[in-house]
C-alpha cells in the first residue's frame, strides 16, 4: 500500500498522544555528526512520559543494538537494546522466514549482522565450501575481496542473496564514502542476481519494527525523504519530517509524491505539540499567519508567524500540482528566512 500526501496534515492532539509508537531515525534526528541535536533528548523523554513508546530504527547493520543504545544513553536519550531496531535484524528475519532453523548463512558484514543471524536461529559461515543456503551482506569497514569472492561463489551456486540496506553512500569526515548499496554491486554484477533488500525504504525494516513494538498506529520520524518518508509511503504509515538533518525546506516543497510527509516539524518538539491544519479556499492555502498561492509555475507566500507554518502552507500549494520550478520555490522561501 502506498500513501501520498496532498498537503501536510493537522493533528489536534500532539503526536505523542495520537500515535502509540514513534519509529525514529537516528542520524539527523536524534544526533548529528557525533553530537546530540539540541533539545532532542528532552523531547524524547517527554514523549515517552506522555505514553508514546519509542523505537530507534536504523539502516546501520554494523553496530549491535547494545552499542547503539549505549550511544543514545550517552546523549541522555532513554534507550535500551530492546528499543533499537536495525536493518541487520530485519535482514536476518527475512532470511529466517525462508530457511529452516540452523541453516548455514554466509555473512558478509560486522558484529551486528552476525549477532542478528545467530539470534534468528541461523548458523553464520564464511566460505562457499560450507554450502550456505543464503548470503547476507551488510556494511563493515573491513570487508575483504576474499569474503566477497566467497559470497559470489555461493550466490552463483543458488544461495539466496539478501542485503541489509541499499544506501549507496555513507557520510564521513572527508566526505561521502561507499555504502552497502555500492558494495552489494560486486556480487550482483558478478552473478547477475539482485539481492532482496531489508532496510529503508523497503518494507522489511518497518515490518520488523512493528513486530518488535506491537505498534497499532506507528509514526515514522525522520530527516530523509528518500528513506524515512518514502518508507512510510510504501507501507501506508504516517510520517513526520524534521528539519534537523539532510532535508532542506526547499527539498520538502519539491518532494516527489511518494516522499511527502504527513507532518512537518522543525525538530523533535513536533512530537509534543498539536499540528495546525492547512486550510484551502479558492487556490489559497493557509496555516498560522501565512498564506500561499500557486499561479501556474509561480508560488507566492505572504504573512508572518512561525516558520514551520509558512512551510506547511507552501508545501500544500506546491503539492497541489506538478512540481514548480526550483527558482520559484527559492523566491517564496526567502519570506521564511527571518520568520519567528
């Protein structure tokens, strides 16, 4: 099921009351570049106190849940290993659902992936000579050519091929570096076999999160349109985009239909407060003290007030038709630069 938003939705109750579980991305939402995002830990503590269960959902397949929980705790975030859901766990479940208990699985990845494979009743191996029934690959900084070669031989012999996630790049201190999505191309190119992918935006990681938390009405919270928000669209779940990570206001306005969030928020305090609805009358969209109008390819924004309300109105106007030119969006957004 795919759900696409035509305008940011209002929420009369704060999301931490309206939804039973928050499925939160990490980098760009809770922390950024090795530092806690200001106010994030406090907002999460308040959301938990209001009754929302918090789960931290990540495409990272290298770290173990215990290591991720310890990192979150160092930022003052309430988290235990049971609160962490990784793409390694989703990938291991995907394999375990298809193979008998104790089946040999060739693991190309780090500790987090090997642990997840064991926890799902499978037996990690390292060579094609072990006759693995599946090859599961996740990012690790020390992946070697010999191990990739073993994986290639196993997949060519008929082993199921599964990837923890398809992220092409990883951010590093010196710039973007190859991610697991780039590494899996080695085996895929050599064998002609495309892997099943577990991580965002594919549905298996969301399924793992719902199974683990028992969520009845989950809210996906993230900073990336192409992973977090699109993941929500693919499974029909509501989502909230926060502007503390990689997505800019302009990118939100220009979002493709499958990457439009249900809600917009400056940061995680968006969990704690109601979201005003966007009104529409005669082609004019209003939110807070702002109004946005679309005239063909031109967007106009007028008014004053909270910046996020202006962005909500502008997104509604932009999403009402084909994507407007980027220059028109940038011109309209200049009105928000000094909004209170």
